[in-house]
C-alpha cells in the first residue's frame, strides 16, 4: 500500500520510533522490579507508551512493596542507575535513509512527541540528526496535549503548511497511531519489541522496519 499522493511532509514519533529508547527503559524497569522480587506488568506499562500519565512504574512498585523506594529512584535522580546508558542506543534501521531521502525530495520533516523538548533535542544532537527538522512539537508535561490527543499533530501540520492528506506519520504505539489518524494523517506503524504485541491495526501500514518499506515505495514513486 502506498500513501496518498502528493505527500509533502513526514512526521516522526520520537521514543521507540526514531530510536528504541522504549525497549531499553522497559528492560531496565523490569530488572528493577525483579531485584525487588516483583514482575513488571506489561499491560500496565504499555498503557503509558506514547502518552503521559498512563503508568508510573515507581509508584506501582512502591504500592506492591508497601514502602517507598530509595529516594534517589523515587525522585528520578541517578537516571543511569535505573536505565543504563541510553547514549549507546542508535537510530532504528531505515530512519536515516528516510530522513536523507526526504530532504533530497524537499519534503518537510517534523517530530511529534509526548516527551519533553529538551529530551528530544538532547538525543537528536547525539544521534547527529539535529538541524534537519522543520518543526519539533512536544507535550512538555502537559497531559492534555499528549497523544492520543491529536493536538500536537494538528499543530505540526499547521506549522509546515500542509493539509492532513499531504502528510504521513510514522509511529510505534496505539496512542501515537490514534493521535495521527485523528488528525487525518496516513500512518505507518513501526513497532519495537515492547509494542510489537499490541493492537496496531488502526495504522494504514505496519512494517517491522522502515528498511522493509523504502520511502520511494511508500510515496508511490518507486
């Protein structure tokens, strides 16, 4: 299946789609639960993927234990102690090729994320993908703007001056897909190891990797 043409903009989700931070963070919290004799509930975890306020693993673990965790963990300090070295995680397969070809075709590029702008910009710099985006929109802690609400996607469309039918969203989670489709976008789902078992059927296309769907084929020009 090809996206409707002409397509003038690509919008990427960030965590789990551009790079697989989601799987790394999930595995780290799974180990944290295991260290305390507990099992991280996957159904609870996935409710929070791609949005804000869906699941608080620290609060959940404290409730299970009946006591507070170490103050450094509960307050979000010593992040590396919990999640390991996120700086070692690179782009997901096919992402850089998509970005490079989109730039060559003159398409607008955007990032639409429920996370914080500082987080996104910090890792874009590390991943050597800063400076190529026409728009970066983030929820910055405002749950009312986070996915599955379509607000961020609608603002992204307005920012680059394209109609919903002229844009494609690339997402990895049900919350992200719902936000994109509610904004009227064609949506490609590229699940990671955490979201691969979820219902992504609302997406127009689901692929294991962007390498499996070259941009030219998606656009109907190759």
